């Protein structure tokens, strides 16, 4: 029994590295970025996500698009970890609402009570987060949002938590030229502020963080619908060092998209890339992110439906 307890505690702490590249907090699956578009752009989404994925990246972005949307994301994470995200967004005037879920699972984890070639047993790890988001447009430039979440994690023993995310989105006016106005956006996100229980006898810390981001449309041609955008996010988990994300996206006639990004401040992350296709109201996005230290690569695929 003592060995089983030690294995559980070990996995609980090592999951921070497996899921997000370091840290000493619990609920590390909350650090995993979602969405094929965001993954391709180096996870620069604080001031770019306006569909249902905004419920994760910045709830204030939910009201930046007038369309309702539903999205599902499958993420093949490192070490065989299965990570899924789903969300639905609904817009009513100056208000937007969203429901989201995040699930993570690792099967067939080997347990050994003594040093041996064969494990004495197998067990699994499962995580779940359920969220409700609300956003409101305060005026033509400023919107705010909040997400409340119930979080559950089980690695032999279980622990639960309640947390909140707070977001703001601002459209920066820097020119009297109508064509240039509305191209520059900024976002702020404070996430995972709340209360958690104990894992066995150990108090669990939520992965609280603050994220500031900005995006700019270098090219925005309404006639051809060709676009070129760049974005930068700076993120600080309260128990970790600052990380910087940069990304770009080129869109051809609002149908085909090519994306690239880079992440600084991580032990095993760096470049990322992705593509996207849009046919009428259906979008499919793919993001690829390799890891160093022989950890492999991650593949994120999203399917979204937008409607009015």
C-alpha cells in the first residue's frame, strides 16, 4: 500500500512536466493549449480566438464574433496522453455564453511494488474540467468575460477544485484611416483562480496564470478576403518563469490558412506549424508542435461549425 501511495504522488508531480513542460502545481492538464489554429500559431490566442475556443483562451473574445459556433478538438499529446476539448458558443446581442469541457486520459500505467521486469498491476489517470462562460460587449472597443469551472483529477486517488478565469479584450484605435482602424487588438487573461481540495494528504495548487496578448492584421483586403496577421502572447504562471509566444497566419480568400509560431521559455518546446481549411460554415484546423528531448510531437485537430 505504501508503494502504491508513492507511485500516485510521483505521477501527480511528474504530470506537470508531461503535460506542460514543468511546474509544481496540480491539475497540469489545464496548461495544455487547445485548438488546431492556436497550436499552429504558437498558442497566441489571447487576442485572436473569437469562436468557441475563446472560452478557454479568453472569454472576452466570445463576443467579438456575432456567429454561434460549436467546436471539437482532439489532441494527441506526448506519451500517449489523449486530450479532448469541446465547446459551444451562443451570441445574443451584446452578450455571449459558452459551455466547455476538457478531458484527459492515460491508460495502462504500470505499477511496480518492487523492482521487476513485469508490473504488478495497471491503473489509469483521468482529468475533467467543465466550464460555463459569459462575455459582454461594454462598447465598440471593450469587452469583458468570465469562466467558472469545476475540475476533477484522478490518479488512483482523486481531487476536485473550483476555479474562475477573467478576461478582457480591447480594439486599439491608432489611426483616423478607417481601413487601418480595427486591425490592432489586445487581450488580458487571468486564469485558474479558485479553491482546490487535497490529493491524499497533500494540498493541491491550481495552475494560476496571467496572460497578455496582442494581434495585428498586416494585410486585410475585404475584396479578396486575403489576410496576414501576427500575434504575440506573454504568459506567467505564478509559480514559474515568463514564457513568450509568437505566431502568424496567412489566409487566402478566407478558405485556406497557413500558420507558424514559436514558443520561448519552455524546456522542450519551440517551433510550431499548422494549416486550416474553411468550406462555408465548416472549418478544419491542424496544428503540429514537436518536442525536444525525444518526447515526440503533438498533433491537434479541430472541427468547428459556425452558424447564425
